C-alpha cells in the first residue's frame, strides 16, 4: 500500500514521512495510530490525528454527519485526553472513533468500566503513586527502564487483574532484575542483538573496567589534541638522543592517562620522521587501541545485560496442553512490560476520566436514546441534571405516564419548546455527547442511560443568519443523512432562525414527518410549536419553563423538560429585568412601554416576586 492511498496524505506529506521514517515505518505508524511518530516526522498534531482517525476508523467517522456533531466529538476527546496519565495515552484517546460493531462497543465498555472501578478503588496514596509512575514514564519518553518501573508501581498498587491482567501476568522477580539491568543502560537495548541505536550507551557506573577504559580514552584524546604541548613537556635539554625522548614520552603519557607503559610502548611507531612525528603517532595509535578496547568491553557488558534480561517463558500457542514453551523473539519481560504499561495507561486514563466525572455505563438498546439525571459534560460547576428520551427504552414509568425522572417511551420525535436561555440547545448537546460517548464504548455523564446504535448523528446548532444561502446549506446538511439507509439520530436547533417563521413551521412539520417516515429518531427545538400543523402520532411536544427571576434578577429556569406540554418563552421575565436594571429614565420608560405590550401586570408581579425574595434573604 502506498502512503498516498491513506486519507489526507498527498505527495508532499508522503515525501516528508518517507524522508523522516521510511515508507514501511510510516505505514506501520499509521496502521498502529501512532500520533507521536507522525508528529516527530514534522506533521502538525491536529493533522496527524485526523489522518489516523480516518485510517483506523473511517466508517466510524461517517457517524458524524454534520460539522456540529464533529465539533462535539472533538471536544469530548479533548476532555478525555486531559485526564490522560501519559502523552501517548492522550494521543491514543484523540484517535478514538465511533464503533459500528455492537460487540466491539460492549468489549470496550467492559474494559473501561473495569478501569473506572479500579481507579475509584485506589486510595489517595496509591493514586498518587500510579500518577507519579506514569509521569516519570512520560519524562523518560517511555524508555524501557521507565516502562519496567511503571509496571512495578502498577503491581504494587494492586492493578493486576481485569483490564490490567497483562501487568499481573508479568513476573515480579524478573521485573526487578530487568530494572536493575536497564539501570545500566542509557536508552533501549535489543535483547536479540547489539545496542539498539547509535546514541545508546552503557551507563557510567555499570562496569568498573568499562569506566576505567573510558577515562583512559578520554585522557588519551585530550593529549592527542595537544601533541605539541606533550612534546614540549617531555623535551629537555638533557635529552640528547631519540631513545631518551621515546622513554620520556612513554612515561609521560602513561602517567597522564593511567595506561600501562607497556601498552603505550606497543602503540609507539617503529619509525618516525622526527620527535614530533613520534609523539603524535604514539598518541593517535593509543587512541585507536583504547577505542577498540572500549568497544569490546561495551559489547561484553551489553551481552551480560542481555543475559540478565533474558527471555520470559510464555505458553506456546501451538501446544495443545498449554504447557510453557520458549518465548518467541522479542517476547521478553521488558517488551511485555512496555506493551502492558502502554495499554494500562490508555485504559486507566479513560477510567480516570469516567470516574472523576461520575460517568456510568450505558445500556445498549436497539432503537432509542434515553437518559436519567444527565449532565452536559462541557458545563462546569453545579448543573441541574435532566432526564429525557425518544424512541423505545425502559427508563419510562407505566405506559402513558411520565415524570421528571422517567421520560415517556415510544415516541419517534419530540419537539422541544420553552424559555429563552432555558437550556434547550444544551439538552441537544447533552444527548449528542451521550450518543457519541456510547458509540465509542465509553461511559456517559448520567445516572442511567440507554443508547441505540446510530449510523449517523445529525447535530445542528442554531445559526443566527436569515438568508436563502444559509437555509439551503442547512437543508443540504440535515436532509441527506435522514434519507440514507440505516439508523439516524436528528438533533436540530431552531429552524426559525434561518427563514421566516411561517415557512419555518412548514419546514419543521416536513422534517418531523420525514423523520417518522424514515424510522429515525429526532429532537427538534423551536419556538413555533403553536404554529405547527398536527404532528404525527409518533411525535410529542415538550416544554422547558422559566419560573421567574432570582433576587439578582437572573432568569430562574427549571431545565427539566415537562413532557407533553408546550413551553413558554416568557418574555415578561426578560422585560422585567430590563425595567429593573435601566438607569436612564427615558430608557426605563421605553422598557415600561414594552411591559405594557407583553403584560404589565405580569411584569410587575415578577418584579414584586424578585423584591420579596431579596427581602426574604
């Protein structure tokens, strides 16, 4: 396969990746969703993420049928990545895509929920220890030693079963031995061969003999760089013959480098043009011999380290009786620890995200979406949980009976009405977030949730433009996914913002009817509920209500929709606030005139209620 066969990779990007990684390594990085490799090769992180999402989950990305749905998806993964324990785990989270296979969703939910519970069960000290171990792993850029030490920390914290079974399967004694061996190495070591990388070396202190040879080599190089100074040091007026100069040179070099005189003498040239040639020739050859000695000793120490690391016995897949056999190439304690730690960081990061935000496992259903006690994941502070749903689900009360905690079941479409700033768009965004998280096999922000599998999620925010171009682009955005085969979830906000109210009501009627006819599910937000023609039997109207003003003259809203009831936009509350806050007499008079238009009695009652509440406080 060519690099340019992947989505988002053109000739220039292909050339850059090939130059930095080579074609084979670049393809491997793409197939394994290795964001770091592409970023190190010079790609912007955002672009690398988009390429890998398409390469590893193109069908899942097609679930995001609109730009607003993609925006919620991006924001969700950014939130989850913020909880990541390592940079690589954050990269893996950012390339998650919706899963179309129900078994794959259930499997990931199993693992993430187990990771959430594992994180929640850790006490404060263990959480800190695990987080510190992963931080050290990140600081060491995921080195082998850091991987082994992190595996030890995970085992000590008790993270050895369920989603962390690979960590538990590691031999504790071998891990400690590997840590001791790797402490003698700067970087990674290839158990099957030599040092892995030109910049890798045996650490100082790993071997006394190697340290001694390195010191001698360094001293010899310093002398070789200043051979003229050496000649001046050994030359003396009493030295009248070459033999005396030779002896003085050997003695001086041996003293300054710590090399045995016999070794220095063996490096001396048999013939030299003059004294300078003899000194420089001796030093050059001594450096060569010491370099060879250092290389030989490094190879011996590396071989000893490889032996100390050893291969970890593993069950031979070909043995029917499951008895242990020799591990295949590269299946060492270190290699297994590196993989186990990477996977643990990914799962524990997702579990941490779910635990810290009190996310629960959704129940996967055939055809519906319903939440109880749901919270918008993008809102900070205290928020009022809401319950809502469309389609078939079991969070309802008895047939025909609905309560704030039990949305009705069976309706294909709901038309959501109510107060300005009443949280209607926020509810749409919450449902979109729940559907997307569930589609990726992740817990959701609710007390309970039932979520179907959707081939397309159409989320369309209100756009404050009023022209034919916006209307056309909006219809082209929301209608094609609705008419396509498969299961579609429609979450559409305020059509009246893009065309005149009368025509908007006609269009909304058409969309509701089309949604029902196509077997899709939909939630449509509007202020035009009373202008709609009779809706299909499978559709209902819900409302969100403002209840007055706080003593700070802020709108007080019950964000929980009331099912089967048209909500009111209650402009008297807004006008009341404007009247109360007007500092200019003329402006206040203008707002009071508007109060008469919307109902002066209602405005005065609202102001009195707010004043009473303030005095009561």
